[in-house]
């Protein structure tokens, strides 16, 4: 992903990816790397929980994870 996604693009992607626990691992013991944090623009300000898209450094598989 070259550019930061809009909130609607991010949500679409987040709904299609498998969820993984924060600090979880994929095919190796390496921690997953956050590649996109849910955009703040367009969020409801009372929301506190955010998510991020993470990627395995080994197999490049992406997941959605809690950010907070």
C-alpha cells in the first residue's frame, strides 16, 4: 500500500482481513509489523478503540489487530 487509506477504504480492508490478537504472531515468532493505523479523519471522536493493519515480515500475510 503506497498511500494512507481513507477511513472507508480502511474499514473495507479491515472487514476482509482475518483478525489477530495484538502482539500475535503468524508463521514465525517474529512480531507482526503495523503497516496502517486506522485513520483518525472521519472517526467519531468518542470512539476509543482503534485498529491497525499488521503484516507478517516472513510471509507478508496481512491481518487486522487492536491498536489500543
